[in-house]
């Protein structure tokens, strides 16, 4: 769970007030989701979105875009839970109460 450790480190830095996060780029959704259930991944995304003012998330039109090799059927099935990254972000934002970013 390297992603969780990285988010925890970022959260700690921000809590000290010595840094701020204007933009988070999520370029590896599959890596961030490793081992999580869909609802748990939405929580992880919500937590990540709350850390920074803005987020850029890997775009995909279908799960085949994320996993072009057919050997990743388990991950492809996992990401088919959301129709696209926007739906994932909307669901994560709802978990935040519709408010993202450091300032709320």
C-alpha cells in the first residue's frame, strides 16, 4: 500500500503548515486502488481529493484503455464499477460532502 503511505506523508506535511498542495496528478489509478474494494477506493480518492485544491485524474473511456492486456481481467472488472473517471470523482466528492480541497 505504497499509495496510502504516500498520501499519509503528504497529509502529515500539510498538517505542519510548511507546505501546500495546489494540484495532485493521479496518473496510476490501478496502482492507487491495489487491494481495495470499490467503496474503499472511493474513500481513498475522497481523502486524496481533500488534500489539494485541484486534482487531475488519468482519463479513460473504457477499462480496456487502462488495461489493454487481457491478463488484467480482475483489475478491469474492478474499474468497470465506474463508467469513467468522472463518475469515480463524483462519487468520491459525495463522500466529502461535495467539498474538496484543503480549504474545504
